[in-house]
């Protein structure tokens, strides 16, 4: 599941003001408890918490840590609490959040599969990140971020190859959206013969424009929390 947008530490940012998000945090817990078993692995594909830093996000991490299963967390565009790998893992260890694991330049094994992924980057029309630079500087900045995300995905998949595991890729941003293609991310998916790609980020009316099902030998799965009605989707 992607886009849990938990706000237990910053209740003023709760998503309940939006259609389809009523009681979403309690619905996540109820559905999770009904479906997920202690030996399951759950991937949370970005936009985990509205906390602006680790302390503000702490109640959300505690909420997730209490739920069954091991949780693999990757970064979304609203995860402002995200820091260095060391800072995050140290914070989790200090607070005994021992079921939370960060997916960042690595992969995690589950049975014969490798959980791979990264955030990805914007390829949706009219969704532009503003860097308060000139158009030329903005373009250079976007290209640098995209190249970095491409490399992170490649590193994650290379680790899967080294472990002789079949990769399943999780991204936050959709690599394909309504005819718009993130070529750099797709290049990596095809290089490593990825057959299944899960992503979030899309909400409301954009669900109808999401790429779902097979396209060029890759099966795409939309797993935004509101799209799934906050019911975790089974992957394998």
C-alpha cells in the first residue's frame, strides 16, 4: 500500500477533509489487522507520514510498528521527515521500531523474491516542483534528481541479481501516466527484466488515468491507499 498519509503527530494535516478519506487511519488499522499475519512483509510505497521531522512522525511510526508484519518503507514526495539512512535507522533502533525497514539503495529478500525500489520522479503534466530557480536551472535540477533516482533503482536491482532473487519493483511516482513515460526509470525496469511494478502517488480523479495492467511486458499496479480503499493488496 502506498500513501498512508498518517497524521497522528500532526492531526491538523489529516486527510479526512478529502472525499474517500474519512476515518482512513482507523480503516488502515482495521483492514491490516484483518488481513496481515505476523510473518508477512508489507511494502509502504511512500507518503507514509505528514510529520515534518522524525519526532513529529514518531506517533505514526509507533502506529505502524505495532501492526503485524515487517514493513519496508520507501520515500514519497511528502515524506519531509526523511533523512540519511543512518539517521533513520538509528532513530528506529532508539525507539524500538524493530519492524520498520528503509528501502534506499538496497533490496530486501522475501522467499525467492527481492523487494526493490526507490521514490522515482515527476512525469505528470502540470505537476511541477518549484525550486525558485530559472527555467534552465530548474531543468538541470530535475535532470539531476531523475538521474539519481534512476541510479538508486539500478543499485537496488543489482543487489537482487547478486542474491539470485526475482525482483519486484515499488516506486512512489508512476513511471507511466496517461501517455507520459519516464524513460530513464523504464530503461532500468527493462534492463533487469522486471515484470511487476507497483506505485502510488495518484489520488482521486487521477486514478482513472493511471496505467494498470500489462504494457511492454511490465504489469503495472496502482496501490495508493485511497485507490485500495485502505485494504493492503496482496503481491505474492
